[in-house]
């Protein structure tokens, strides 16, 4: 096949009553790759409107006219696109846009060869993927009672693990020590309320979104010991591997992080022994599926587990499942759960989740297409 066009778009989804931040973070960029054989690849990447510009104005010209017929062709294209990101420091916007293109190329090749992406990438180690439910966006009532209700819903749906970020909106130090302490206490109360709501049968994880310094991170972790957290995620920025390692050596929980790191180069410091127990590459940001495999292999080589970050919708989830299927040290896959009731209908076939697990499929490519009827009902008009 010869690539005839590459286009990205930024969908502005309509969410009745939902926080406006969803439109900035929940959905990122859609990438479409067309060929002279009529086969179309679909991918999701990051970067919003600037990411669209990177794909349409820069990456497109490096891809149109290329032949894609094998895994080697995708590797060659990826190398050229990654080389083009050197002026950007091989991180950030350029790699997020590249990630979306990478996903679309794998989807394209899988469809053309009538095989699932995981088969192209070396096969699978599991028939289903364990999920954990992130309730942060569905929890509009940010009180302890609100988080507790959300956690109970997760438990009732059969999930074994739930995650929340009750420290979001954490005040800066300039707000004063009393304000900072109230926010700290409230976040801790939310997690303790979640534990009381679900008992001992459901694992609880917390994402701190890098709001703390070393002292507060350690203090909060020990105050949360009664909650018996399954992991303590990113109390400081994961790029600060030295402070992360110091915190890990000082607290009772295992640590996770890395959702916004880019490539093997970005994850290497976090994969040093003693820094974290779990890394969280996101296929929409880390460089795509191929780089995700390389990151996972690096982690396995030093005994670190991999739990792919997955903060977006069913297209990103379909891609993340392809990665998770072949990870040696796989922990679980994140799922943004409960935020909109039409989520599962956004793709064809519909997303099928049963008691916190998603079965691996053998459909070609990523195994899904956008349901254009549902797309039309829930977004501002958008044309590729």
C-alpha cells in the first residue's frame, strides 16, 4: 500500500453537565491514514490543536508516498518521524503527535494483512486484560461522600481495583499553610471514605498528580496507611527520579508513575531499581505502540511492572489492549470509568467490559472503527 494522505483533527466533544476540562484532556487528536488500496488506519494521539498542526503540517509530508506493507516499513517510518522530533527535544508535543500516527499505521497494517496488531508485534501472553477503574472524572461531588459513592459503584460493577485523584485542585504554598492543610486533610478523608465504602475486597490507588514536595508526600503516605493503598502515584513529578526514589524509600506503599514521560529515554531514569515499582507508559504520549513495547521490555529487565496509563476513550483503550496483551510484567490497564453513558457505543463493535476485564480480540488492526452516528450526536461538527 502507498500512503496517499495523513490527517489529524481535534474533536470537541459535547458533555452535558460535565466539567469543561474534559474537552481539553479527555479527547486528544484523531489521526487518519489513507492509502491507494482504500485501507484506512485510525489512531489517537495527544497535543490537542497544536498536535493537529504538527501532524498536518510536518509529519504528513514525511509520510505521503511511503509504502506500508510490513512491520519493517512501520519501524522505518517511526525512525524518520522520531528523527524529525530532534528540534523539539524528542519529547512533548512532537512525540504525542507521533504517537497518534504510530497507532494509525499499526491499525492500517493489521487491517491490510487481516490480523490483529498484537500478532504483528510478536503475539500475546494473555486472553484478557485486567482493568482498574479510574473514578476521578465521574466524581463530580468531590467530597468524601462523593468519592465513597463512586467507589461503591465500581465495586458493584465487579472491578477489583479503583483509583482516584482527590488532591486535584491542590492549592499553591502561597495560599497559606492553613489552606494547604485543609486540602491535604480533605484528600486523605476522601481516600479513607473510599476504603470504608468498599471494605477490604477492592484495591485502592491514588494519583497525586505531582502536587506535593518531599516532606508532604511522605507525611500524606503515612497518614494514608490505614487506607491500605495498593499504590501511591506521582506525589512529585516522575521526571524528578531522585526525589521519587527518596519518597519510595520512606513510605509503606509501592509507587507508580510515568504517564507523561516520552520514549525509552524518558523512562530510563524511572526504571532504575528502587525508584518505582510500576511504570505507566501511555500509548498516546510515549511514542506509540512500538516504543511502548520497548519501554515495557526495559521495565521487565529490572523487575518493574507495567500498568499502561489510559486517560481517554475506547479508541485509546483498544490500542492500549494491544500493548497490554504482550507485556511480560503486566499489572493492569487503566480505564476511565463512568463519566458518560454512551462511551461504549462510540466504537463498532461496542466496547465490551465484564467485571473489570476486557477480552483480547482477534479482529484486524486495532479491531474497532468509530461509530459515526454516535460521533455525530456528541461532538461539534468536524471534518477530516
